[in-house]
C-alpha cells in the first residue's frame, strides 16, 4: 500500500508537467491560427516572439519566487500557490481582447509553471525510494509529452472552427489541470525530508511510515536515520544560508552541473521546433493546418519514446543516455541545416526527409528531456534542495526566453542555417556529459553527499551500509 501511495502521489504531481506541456504546446497552434492572427491585426514577428517569450519571462519570475519562498512554504503549499496563479493566467489569456492582455496572461501562466517545474521533480524524488526515484521524478517529462499531445490535437481540431472560439477554448482549457492540482494537493503527504530539515521529526516519521508501509521496519528506520544524519552532518560544516550553495565547493559543483543539464535542454533546439513548428514547416511549403497535424503525430510518438526512456532510466543510468541524446540531436540538426541550404521546393522526397529529421530529433531529445528534470532534483542536499532546483530551473527558463524571443526573426533571416547554432551547442553538451557528470543512479538522496565529496556523510553511509548488511543476513538466517 505504501509503495502504491508513493507512485500515485508522483503521478498526480506530474500533472504539473501536463500543464507545462499543454501551455507550451497550445501557443504553437494558437499563433498559427488565422482566426487568432486576424483577431489581433496580424501581429509582427517581434510581437509573436513577445507572446511566446512572455511565458518564459514569467517562468523566470516563478523560479525566483521559489528561491526565496519555497523552502519556507514547503512542497505542498508551493504547488498550491503555483496552481492558483495558473488559473488566473489561463483565464486572462482566454478572455483576452488585446495583445497586451494575451502577453500578461502568458506571463502569469509562466510564473505558475516556473514555480511548479522547480518543485515537482524534487518533491517526487523526496517521496520515492532510490531505485524508483528516476522514474518518479521523470514522470514530469512523460506528462509534459501528454500535455503537448493534447494541446496539439485540440489546437488542430479547433482550427476547423470559425471565430475566436478556435483559440479561446484551447487557452481556457489550461484551467483543467490547474484546478485538479489546486484541489488534489491537499490529499498528498508533505515531503518527509523537508519535515526533517525543519526539525518536525515525528511528522517526518509518520509520513515515511505511510509511504513505506508494508516494507521492512528496520530498513525504514535506517532511511529515517540516514536523512537525519545527513542533515546533521551538513549543519556541522557551518552555518547554512542561501550563499552556501555557491561558497561551498561541493555544493557549487552540484549547482553548475544542475544548471548545465537544464540549460542544455533549450540549447538543444527543442523549443524552437516545438514553439515555431508551423513556421519551420511553412518554409518547406507545408500549410499551417497540415503542420499542426504533423506536430500532433510527433507528439503522440513522443509519449512512446518517453515511456521507453523512463523504463531504461533505472537500468542504464543518467549519463550514458545524455551522451547518446546529444550526439543524436546534433546529427539530426546537421542533416536538416545542410538540406535547408540546398532546399528544392519541388523535391517532395527532400521535404519528407526534412520532416523525418524532426521526428528523429524528437526521439533523441527524450533522454535529455527526462534527465534534465531528474538530475538536478536528486543532487542537492535537503537544506538547499529547493533553492538549488529553483536556480537550475531559472537557468532553463532564462535560456528559453532568449530563443523564444529572437527565433521568429532568426528564421526569417537565415531559415535552416539557424540549426547550425544548436548543432554546436549539442556537441558541447556531449563533451560536458562525458568529462564532468558523475552517475547518480541507485544512490539515495543522502548518498549524493558522498558522491560529490562531502566526507562526513561518506563515513555515515559506510556505517549504515554495514547495518543494512546485518539486517539482510539476519533475515536470510530466519
């Protein structure tokens, strides 16, 4: 029962990923609809970029809010606040009567998603056992794929409807996952690690007992002790403040790695293809409606890719899939960049080849998409975990903002040559994964201290490991 509770909690939390995916996907179809364009007097490239990038700007603010407030609020109340803000943003977008109102609604919706995406993977990871942590934290990306799929097909279906309903209803639909999260979060347990860090020991014990119900009591007690001793060991190293994450060398290393993997997500080129897919396909002579159908099919395949990726995550680790992902992304972008330079509008085979490369790109993005949320959520000590995740997610959204704003102008100016930029970024990412990223699979959150060189916890882990062996030997003898 306890393990089922943990899994169900993680699946529910992943609704935040659905909201993120839906918010990201619905703007793709919205800005491509003639009804939307006509409603607002044919917005310029700069205005369209502003509509898209307002979401990223809001997400940046959401992560900044989390830097200062998430640790005080706790995991549950942070998600409640983010869900409430999301409802406000969605309502403004759906009722918009001017471009500024659309942009403000997008910005507020982004604030909510910034708060949610920097909390949910961390929260799921803190609830789960080490052997399932990658899968449960990675559910955010899996549900993101579902959100993107629903957005694309809903947008495609509404493209056949006349009038403003074709874009107002899809924007209003953002309220559905927000309201579910808003109400349902009260049925979840608070993170036992956050409770322990706040010295609410008995509450932490009660929550962990429920989450690990049916498991060996001695192992549950060991997990509780491990959490407590890791916190005490970190406190023994000196006063902890928000500056500690950059002044302590081992914590600073974790921060750089977390920011790196989060930055490599948007630097891969994924959001250029996601947000401006119809624009890219328009260069190939494909209509907006057909583009939305192609993107919808790609979204459906992404769910299959993501399901397989989650299954492999606890079998092959984090680092190897990242290396393969970066290499595949670079290759797909290079092929399309070269083909784009010599594109022949009358060559149907070449057009289909370039569309196929986007499908291959989506396949290779899957490991990066999952692990970019999992890795930062598991490497920070509990004292700065909320802050660390907020900063790494801030990095993601800041990079996103830059490319969301300038991509329309870049596509107009250089078309597929733009892909060479992301080809280089992916090669750089691959080298970073090879030389700098340690494998984290199979370790508890507290054992990350040993992995990154915090020696007091390494000694503690050895003691606990010996006690675990004693328990196993005793059980086998019985």
